[in-house]
C-alpha cells in the first residue's frame, strides 16, 4: 500500500467510524478494521489480542494488546473523557491511562508495553512508556487521513533504531578486523608483544578518530578523512604520528607556528583522557590497501556516529581478541539481556519513581522532586568486577542519562531555560562507573566505549536544552582498573561506603575445566572463619568466586548485587557448595532471579549458554522478591538457592536415603579398556567364533541403551572355572587384553589386574529398577523401569534393587519429577540424576494401605501401556509429541494418586507449590 492508498484508506475509515463507538460491541471491529484496512495487516485477528485476563481480581481484562509491537490498548466509549477518572470495581478512581498502568504491573517484564493507547473512537492518546513523564500525543480520528503515519508504530515490529544500531555496530567490528589484519602484516615483528599491544592501541585510536569526525567532536564532518587524504600512502604513517601528538597537546603548548605550517592539523582539538598519551606505540608503514580501507571504506562509506557503544565495545574487543578471532566469533551481550540484570536491580524502581513524580499536580512540588531525583541519579555508583569491554557499565550509563534527559525535558518545557553558557545541566557522569578487568586491552576498549556513550547522550541533551555543550577535552577516567578481580581488594577500586550496585557477567568456567590458577583463586576465596577452604570449594564453578567476594564486600552496607551465571550453581550438589557459606557467613538473601534461559552471547556464531540471573543483598528490608521464569514473573515470599519459592534449604550429598526406602546404587564400571564389552555389530561373529561363550554373555544396559532400546553385550564371567575359560581362546584373548590395560593404568586400576575376568563392580540383582543418570530435559518423565539379572546395569545408570511397584509409582510420578527438575544437576539443561542428591534426599509419603494399593495399580498400568508398543523405544514413548494416549493417561492417573498420598491438591497445586511443600518436608526430616 503506497502513501496515496493509505491516505484514502484512512479517510474512508474515519468517515465510516464518525459518530460511532459503543465500547462493548464495537471496540473489536474498530481495531480490526483499523489494522486491516489502514495499516495493511493481512490477518489482524492473529495480530491483536482482545480481552486478555489479568490477575488483579480475575474479573479484569485488557481491552487489546499487540504483542509483536508492544502495544497495550485501553478502549472507552464515544464521548468518554480520556483524561477524566472513572470509578473502578474496587471503588478507586482511575483515568484510562492509570487503569492501563495498573494492568501493566500484573504483566511479566517481557510483556510490558512500549506504547499505551487510550481511545474513545474519536481520539487516540498515545503514551510512550520510555518517557514516563511525557504528555501523550493526541491524534484525532477526523485528522487520520493526514496523520495516519503517527499510528504507524502499531504495526512496526521491533525497534528499527535498535536493529540499525546492532547492524552498524557489528559491521564496524568487522571493519576493525579488516584494518587489524592489514596493519598486522606490516609490522617488522608482527607477533611480538610490543607489536600486538601497539596494534591494539592503534585500532582504538583510529576508531575514536573515525567516530569523532562523524559525531562532530573534532569540528566539521569528515575532518579526520580530509586531513589524511592530503598525504600519499608513503607519508600517511608520519601524518598519523603527528596527529596523535597534536591530539594529546593542549593548544597553549603546541608549536606556535603550527597554524601557519599545517592549518589542517592545528584545527584538531585537544582530546586528553590519556587516549593518545603513549608515544611509544609502533605504527607500521601504510599500504595502498590500508589507505583505501581507512579513507574510503571506514571513513567516507561509513557513519560511526550510529554505533551502539554497548554492543560495539564488546564486538570491538572480541574482534581483536586472538581466541575469538580464531573461532570466527564476535561476542557481545545483547542489550535485552543486559536489561534482564539492570532493570530489576535498580532501573525499574527509578522509572517507577520518575513516573510517580510526573503525576504530581502541583508544579512547584513536581519541580523540586525532579531536581532531587536528578541529584539521586548522580549519586548512584556502580561496579562491574568482571567488566570486559564495559557493556554493562555503558548500558547502565546510557539508561541513567536517558532518565536524566527526561527530567531535563520536563523541567525545560521545551524552552531555552539553560541559557548560561557556563552552566552544564548534566549531573550524571561516567565517573560513577567502576570496573575491574584482567585484560589490559579490554580496559582500554571499555573506557573508549564509555566516552562514546557520553558523547551520544550529550547530543541528546543538547536537543532538549537547546544549548551547545562541550565534550572535549575528555575527562581523565581511571575508574576501570586492570587486575584479577578474585585476587585484589575491591575497596581499592571503589570504597564500599560509596557503592550502590554490583553487577556483571563473570567468566563461565565449570569446576572440571578450571586451570590450576583458577582453582587456586577459588580455594583462596571460599574459606571459612578459620581460613580453611570449604570442603566443597574444589567442586564449584569459577563464577562462584565473584558471588563470595561480592557477599563479603556488601557486609554492613545496602549494596545490592546481580550477576549472570551458568545455571549449574543453582542445581545439584553445587547449590550447597556455593550458597550455604554465603547464607551462613554473610546472611545474604535473593531479591530477584531469572530461572534458566538461553543466553545468546555471540554475533556471528551463536553460542547458546544456559544461564540464570541472581540478584541478592544482605539488606533484610527488601520489599518484594521477584521470580522470573521464561516470559512470566511472580511476586513470591522467598527465593531459595534453587530459584524456587520455597524455604531456604540446602540439599547436601547423603550416602543413605533420608526415608525408609530401598537403597539406590550405581551400576557397574567395567574398567576393562572395552575388552569385556561386545558391541551389537560384533555379537554374531563373536558367537560364531566362540559358541561356548554364549551362556557367559549378558545384555549391558546403560542409560543410552535403556532409553533408546540399543543392544550392547558384555562378558559376565562371574564363577567361570579356569578350565572352562581356557577352552575359549577368543574369550581368553579378551581377558588378557583387559589385564594388560589395567596393568598400564593408575595404581588403583592396577590392583584390578588380579581379576581380569571381572568388572570393577559385580552388581547383578535378581530384579531392580533402572534409573538413567542422564536424560533429556524435553521429557516430562525420566524413563525408568524394571529389569532382571539377564541385564547388567552399566555405570551410566543407577539401580534400586528390591524395589516394588509402589516405589516405581512414586519415582515415576510428577511429584518426584518436580523434585528432580529442581535439585538435580544438569548437563547443559538435560537432567543429571544423582542418588546422593536427588534420591537419598527425596521425601517419601506415608500412604494408607489403600493409597499404596492404588499407586501399585497405576504403576502397573504405566508398564502395561508401554507394553502395547513393543516396537517403540522409551525415547519414542516419552517424546512429548509422540507419547501414546494410553501411556499419557496412565501417567496422569499415577500422578493423581501419588499427589493424594502426599495430601497435595490435585486440582490447585502447581509444580512450584509442590516443590515448596517437598522442601518443607525435607526440612522437617533433617531437623528430626
């Protein structure tokens, strides 16, 4: 649809709806027609949602939402005053906009609208929620033919500005990579430490110059390009050296004749900030390729002022990082994910406070409160103790400055109210942001990213206050220091009395992948009051060190902290290892948390890391606890270290079950070098060669074999006589190979060489339940089942000898699976079942005889339903899409009777409520 067609469509729409507008009967046709006829939405009924229920009183419904464009609609009837309060069902008086804002508080953060539209069929009031104090834009139906474009946001999916920033920033990173490669080849000793450090500094300086000429910082547009273009390839190196020197020299200290000798060079301003201070860097000779790349591709053909410093800083740093360059990746944390940390940590509260101030009717009071709010913004101080290229610091600075700019916009009323040329209305500064980073180059990039952010936000302020603000010279910025955050005293970076918030994304290194130095870092930090490492300190992830240091640093303060972490620190055995010392020593509690989600941290090669976000403090006055899960959130009474609304319990490794139930044990470890195992493909040939061995061969059953119905065999030579063994040369050959393998192993393995016919363990019960240790998270139930002594359980499974149908019914139930999902360890996000953590700590019910009989009955029904499909593996049967209806029904019946045995409400209890009750039972069992 072109402009002419859209104008005509808008005219017809306005003419049709003139003087119409019954709220209940015509709201939906009005909006469906608007979206379809004027804005070209092909299936508007799929684009807009009507009457979505909110949880205020279960009788409240949002008139309309457009999820893809983040729009919320509050519709009123024709003639209703959109600014006049209307009495609600609870007796309160709210304007349509206030009513919409009340609904928003009940929505998860990811569904908070960018736009709120209140409408009475003849007027549209449009509120931009990123400007909490802004007056709504008013659009009249009768003017829609002319002003149709003002409602275009209804259908414009995604933030084009943000998309553009991201595209430009990634393209800029790629361009820096081209420059880096071209310069690198020109160094006399390209891979020496001095050359590489010089090259990094050179790239940072070039980026700043390219940005500065496009952003107008140097003076006129293209100033850097025009200066270098005057020189031939051969003389460009010298021209750059002279430029860097001038940029680091104040005008009064420059050569007095420079203006006569080289007026173009003399026109460059003094930059300061230490960016051009190091004259010891090596700049290699230019080539025609470098000249063209710098002047044409990087300067003329590219606008650096459009980059996002938040994204570009990380892309820039990773582009020049040898490890990420080798992997072909450019890493950055998305702005959306950064806001998952900083919004609930502080930004949501600040936006809410500003919104409340803006609603104050008395102008003098509102003005005073706004000025106080601006001072408050300027008083906040932030530390990222693993800041990398500074993306958390940069995005936080931008977010605070946008709030400050909104304050200035409201205070100025669009008038020139800051006419004093000396006066600077900006109070928020990059001096409020501190960082610790181990990589020296990342430190430089972080500082540069903050300077670029400062420049961009100053431009936005200039447009509000209608005055020119001086950006140069740069302020010297020493708040980001180089160092190992786990080895230095954070108070040497920023005094704790001064600090408001700690945040960031510390390194993800699992305990099994840590270097010796990283292990030592953790062992030197996770120490008890006597100075000795906690016994679990060697089995926790590297990120835990930042949690401990932060908790220690926060003592006696109101500092709040939020970190992104791998989800393993909130699962399995690590929970007690990481969190129990923090609770016992420092009285921390969790204020908010995002449960497991995928963190996309790479631009060109997507790296899917399963993460959590945990916000915590030692301030017991925190008003509410907020728990985020997928796109939903809830206000809860408590968030424990497993990130569930349940008591603070720590489920520690236990060698025996906490209840009176059969013991679980691991399967058998062959420790044979593969010599006692017969693969399915080799079985027939082996039997042909050695038919007498058939009675000594049994099915080997591990997790993979059991779930996927794969056949694998082993030589189970328990009780074989030497005479019989010697009659089977192919078996004897394998036994000897097993003996040799063990002799060549570690000391404890060498002892097993005395019994080369046997596995390390000899577990072969008559009957048992097999429980796979690893299973996909996509299965609602971990497939378990009964086996007999014709199967040898491998160590990738655990077993419960002497178990009955009752035990099977309980551990196959949704109650047990809810426990598993909460406390088990994970590989990525797949279940990792553990006897010492999951099974031995599981609280069992005490059913009546009748309830026990029912559970045995439903447990048998599960086995019977499986037997109906002999050609299907358990992987097939427990696929959520393919699961047969008979099996699903059997599980549902089993779930029901098990919940009744626990005394749980089948109808009303959610999984999280179930886990909370189980943890209370666990707490009671431990205390007894």
